[in-house]
């Protein structure tokens, strides 16, 4: 007996690009002088691979370069560097170490998302959750995250006082990062019209140890049937780049008002004159434990 023919699956409707457009006029930056953009993953760590079957590591590098080039058009005086400009391995602590050596006002890590549910979509901005204790104090069950181990991650050596001072500096940066994350999230959603997944806080490994505010923007879901097909398109990326610039301009405006103080540059730290070289290949560390983040791909 012949099996009944399977009904043909209808082709999915073509996804339509939604883009509201920039909400702010372009102008030179006034308080943001140095920006380190961190394209997530790279080398042996592809990140997520979604419906378009293009690895996250390639897409975020492309978007990071588009953002860098567009920022140069907006304000040639703004110094912008990438943690990696090629498809190379780069550990998460090495990215934070690069940031601390150069000491930009903001560390901006770019990622694309994935989730078991194909319905998950939209933008979310991640920032570091404070340990919730006094600097140097260990959190029960999280002893491995204590001040000493964090300092060790970013190459700080010294006595206990130095470690505590480093911890204080990081705590201040963490507070400022939450302000920056809110500004970026609001701007990105307003300019793209994307679903607002809000700001989330966790102990993200790439952000631990930073001496300056650091945020991770998860720009969209590669696992979503529509969003995942749009993300590789130049038009989607151009819209997202303008949205990120809106966020950076708002962060800059807040910085300029003075109610968002920046950690003062530390003259004792060397400032490399060239873009830091990629760190030697190391296996990617396992994701940090986080507070109820429903999506995968935690940096
Ligand atoms: Zn990622």
C-alpha cells in the first residue's frame, strides 16, 4: 500500500525588514573619546549558527567593522578599535585585558542570539551584575569569583590592598555600565523597532574584570525564522549600526553632562600604540552562571 503523499510545506513568507531609523542627529562625540568594540567569538568558536547558516562570529565581525567605519564618518576624532579584526581565537579574559590596557570609556561587545524556541526575537543588552558584597568579599558558592581570582584573570598582581582597590574600581564601572546598558537598549529598540527584551544582568565572563563600563548587545536572534534571515542582509545591519550609534550618542551626552563619571585613566598602566595583538588560542571558558537568562550563547 502506497503511503499517502506528504503535503508540501508552504514556503515561509518573506521576512520584512522593520527599521524605524535613527532618532538622533549625527554629531561629533564630546565625552566619548575611545571605544573598544568586541566582536564576539571567533576562530574555533563560531558562536551560534542560525537559520541562515552563517556563523555568528562572521556576522558580528562584519557588523563591528560596519560600526567602526560608520563612526569614523560621524566623528573622525573618535578612536575606535576592535578586539579582533579577523577570524581568530580570543579568550573572554583576553578581551577584558585588552580593554584594561587601552582604557576606553566604553567596552561594547556585539553578539547575536539563539534560543530553543524559534519564537524568541529582539534585542537585549547585558551588563555585569555586582557581586553584591563588599569589595574583596567572597560570595558563598562563588568563591572562584572572588577578588583575587578576578584580578588574576586580568593579569593584576600585587598585595591585598591593590586587589581591593582594583575591585572598587571595577564596582564603580559596573554601576556605570548599567546606566549605559539602559541607554543603549532604549536607543536600539527605538531605532530598529525590534522587540524589547530589556537589560539583563549576569556574571558574564567577558565583562568581569573590566575597569570601565562594559555592555554586551545581543542584536537579534539567528534562530528566529524571520529575524535570522534578515540579520545577514546589509540593510538590517545598516539599521542596527545606526541604532548602536544612537545609543552611543546618548551615552556620550550623559557622559558630557557629568552625571556619568568615567573612571579616571590610570597613568601607571601602559597604553599600547597599536591595536593589541590577538591572544594565543585558548579553549573558550565555560559560560558563567547567570540569573535566569532564558537564551543561549552567554558571553
Ligand atoms: Zn555570542
